[in-house]
């Protein structure tokens, strides 16, 4: 094995794990900030974003160097391509965490109201998806990634339910429209985080198995609903 | 036009040592097929079996079925007949050093008794043109010796010499390993153009070269063909772990 190349791959992997840890932390902090109406956590997320952005660039530069200097092929090429895409998704996850805390900062200035939406439950599901997608990368296991894909429908449903109930609140009680709108946007941000984790899971499957499962594209590696139908 | 090559259960030996084991594969007509593998894996022996050069080594022998188009290489055909239809280019450019560029290209035809000077001129020009060398040597082809050319030009001269006898298949055994990147680029470009008229089998140690020029790639290891597939499959998602280990440098 080419030692320098392997060192480069190890370094790329280590930095992506660091990036994943920061993105995961940002989402968890943002969710907790929403639940506790905690401005300190909001600021921690905002401050952490710049660090995520720095590592995103470092990973891209390292991947670019490895592609140019080592001309990787097969599993190594798939790994580097997957890392660059996961890198972008993690950066977007960090952005969504920032979007959430911006809503929280807005909400904290408004009177607290009870809304018919279970954001903590949705946050727990999304956090689990972030964690498991990163585990699938750490372990290099397509099965774990597949499990993440199967969780996406649950979060989509939660978002839809939140939309219906919060629109009703806005219609019935226009005085709390701003709070309801903030909650609705947080639900949407969480759903977007879940979408990014499914992208990460798809990239892990591409790396490990060489199969492109995006948009249910690969019949050799059936999409979740096809698996459940055949069970 | 090129013709396809079909090999079935090809075995080859050097004395008692078996160099190839039951090789079965097809190199499709008018495509380039690359053969890769570590030194001593049998890929050069394999291409030398295709034009019966293997048997020129003392105590070397081969058996199996090799079809080049409708010609059976090991059944009722002479080595000379085979080599008229299968040209070969070697690792190191080997022009005839005392001959002019023109005579290098015309040598094969003259050896076969070809005497029509006007036709000979046409074939030499056409061969040098197909080998992308004509423009560089057209004014000096009769005066300068083949050995006076640069390494890259000499290799293209050898390709022109192989093309002059109008083969259907061109075998290339590491044709660029002695060349700089610019000459390599020219030969690779040439391989692309030659595919229109010839079937090409190229042995290479350069993975990027295989992936750049060939539509199909075979991986040899210890005298066996481990994997044969479309080039993009071999270099993105090979089926066999041994192929992946080799092409990613994790071999051994």
C-alpha cells in the first residue's frame, strides 16, 4: 500500500469525523435551544458555524490534493467522492442548525405559547438520523446507512403533520402566527437536516458497495419501500 | 476493419512451468482491450500467444483455441499467416537502425515480395499518416534513418511499420513505458484513432493509461485471468477483491 496515500485517506477520514461531530453537536444544541428557549446555546451554535466552514474547506482542499496527486481509483476514488459530498451535506446540516437558532432567537422575544407540534420528538428522530448516518460512515457499513434511509419517511410525516396543525393554529388564532411560523420553519429545518442525512447514507452506500441508490436508481440495491414490500 | 479475438481455454508453458491457466476471454473488434497485472502475471505471454510469438522461446508451448476473426491461430495456420493479420508493437521502440524511415515502413511488404513502387509509396505514406508521424517526417523519410528519430517518433514509426502490412489486430506490449508524457499522449491519441480500423490489445502497467484508452480491461494474476469487464467497471467497482487490491496499490 502507498503509505503517503493511506495517510492522506486517514487524514481525510479524521477530518470528516471532526466535521460530523461538530454538525451533530450543532443540531443537538439547536434542538435543545428550541426546547429550553436558551439563548446561550443559540450563540454557541452561531459561533460554531465558522469552525464548520473552516473544516469544510480543509476537507475539500485535502480531497482535491489527493485526487490530483494520487489519482485514486475504485474504492479509494469512491471514498474520496463520498467524503466530498458528505462534507457538503454536513456543512448544510450546520446551516440548518443556524436557521433553527435564528428562529429560537426570534421566538424568545415573543410570549411563550403552547403549540400543537411535538418538536422535541421530531428533533430526537432527526438527531438519531444524524448520529446513525455518521456511524454508518465510521463503520463503513451499508446496512446502517440503509436504516437511515428508512427513517426519512417518519420525519417527513412529522413535518407534514406539523404543517397541517400549525396552519390551523394560524387560521384559528392569528395572534400567535409568528410563533407558529417559527415552529413551522424549525420543523422544516429539521426535515431538511434529515434529508441531508439520507444523502450521507446514500454516499456511504456508494462508497462501500459502489451502488448509486439515489432517487431509487439502482435495482440491484432496492430502495427502502421495495425492501419492505418484499418482506 | 478489425476483427474480434476469441480465446478459449488457453494454456501456456515455459518448459514445465505453466505460465497461463485456462484463459478464456474475448477482445471485441474495433475496440481497445487493456491487460493489466503485476510483473510475471502472464499478460505479455498471453499477447504473445495471440500471434504465436510465444512458441519462438525455446521449450515454450501453448494449447487452446484462439480465433482471430475466422482464423484459427493454433489449427492449420502458419505463424507467418497469423502475423500478417496481427501486428505487434513492443515496449522499446525497435526500428531497423540502418534503414531509412521509409524503408522501415516498407520492410514487411518488401520481404513479402511487394515491388510496385508507386503503390509502395502510397502505403508508406498512408501508414505513417495513420501512425500520426507523416507530417513530421514527410520531407526526410527517405534520407534519415529510423534510429535518428526521438523515442516517441520511433515508437510511432514501429506502429507505422506494423500497419503497413494491413493487419486486422494490433498488439501493443507496454508501448509507452519508455516514452515521456508528451509522446505517451500522442500514442494514446493514436490508439483512439486506430480503433476505427483495427482491434487493439494493449498490455500496460499504467492504470491511468488502461483507463484512458481501453473500453475493456482484463486483470491477470499468477497466470490466470481474474477479472474481465468494461474498463469503467474495473476501475470504479471491480467485482473481485484481488483486482481492487491490485489497482488501488494494496497488493501483497
